[in-house]
């Protein structure tokens, strides 16, 4: 796999993740640098605890949905949306891609896949917690109509339809 090239759509597959399936989660996490883990989890976490793995794989249609990107047999990215109980037309979006394929378009493909899935379930806004230091991802979201959350400066709200159309 070569970094900084467009993902080869022939070899890239995006698949739903099943409830309790931790294979992609653990593999993608292992492929992330300390800096990438910090930007994704907002902490210098070195390993995922069993409680975190359980929470992140507690998937349920319409509530918590995840997709994995695969290059051959290797998981290279993961995206999830979790519906807000307080505002059912909103969902938190979380995305991670292994460092070796950053800049290849895999994150955009995963985000669009997740947005389509969320939209089909009635979600209209994606709530994204993006570290202010993650300038690239923040710029990508702002270019798609994201609005800054006035209460939490690291959070952005982006319309689902603009992410669906991102690729």
C-alpha cells in the first residue's frame, strides 16, 4: 500500500461491521500513530480497554452503525455514527484511518458511506468532535457546510446531505 495516492476502488471494500466484531477496530487502532490516536480519541491512549472495545462494538441498526474499509484482507479505516438520544435527527460521527493510507481518500469514502447510512435512518446532522489541531479534517468539514458548535469549540455540526455528496 502506498501512501499519498488515491485509494484503488477495485481493491478497496467498505463493509458494515457486525455487532461485537472487533477485528477492524483493533487492527485500525494498531495502525494508528500516537498522534493519530490523540486526534481521534482526544487522549494519548495506547491501547483500547475491554470496556472501550465493548462500547465501540455495541452496534445496533438505527442507533449505532459502523463501517470498515478494507484493502485486500487488511482493515485500513473505520467510521461510525451514534444517534443522539436528545436530538434523534443528529448523530455523532467518528472516523479513523491507519496512518499508512492517510491522504488517499479513504476517510472521505468512509464519511460518505456513513452519512448515507445515517440519512437512511432519518439523521440530518452529523456532530463531529474534531481536535482544533486537526486542521485538515476541520477544513474538509467546513467546506461541506459544517457549523462551529458555540459551546464546544472542538465540535462541528455538518449537514448529512453534504457529506453524502462528498465523493
